[in-house]
């Protein structure tokens, strides 16, 4: 068991609201921030830039992604299924 791993802080970003879930999708960061799902791009190894978002209405408790698709689980509405389109960046509601 190797314990010589080191972590390095790359960016520090303030958001308005609690971050309840994070995941990744094709090199982008998915964050559930309050009642919104925001897709961030990590640019020039120094900044996080929001490229797309969707307002889900309730706090997302979990995010799971596969390829260009992701699900958001919450307490009230159960699961929602979304797709992320890279060009132009936008989130599509599937179900």
C-alpha cells in the first residue's frame, strides 16, 4: 500500500449555495449547486468557467454520468436524465 501520493489545489472557486454533488463528463465538471446543475470547464489550468446549466428546482443529491449523459437524483422528484452537448455547450432534458 503506497502512501506517497500528494494532492495539489489547482483552483479555488466560490459559489452561491451548497455544493451537494460533483462528477465529471468528457473532461467537464458537473456540480449540483443548490437547485442548479452547472457544467464547468477547467481552462488554462487556472480557472473554472461555467459553460452550461440547468435549473432542476430542488437540490440534487447525487450525480452519475456515462458518456454524454448524466442523471441527477434528489429527494422530491426521484431521478432526472440529461444529456450534455459540447458544441454549442448546453444541457438537454431527456426525462
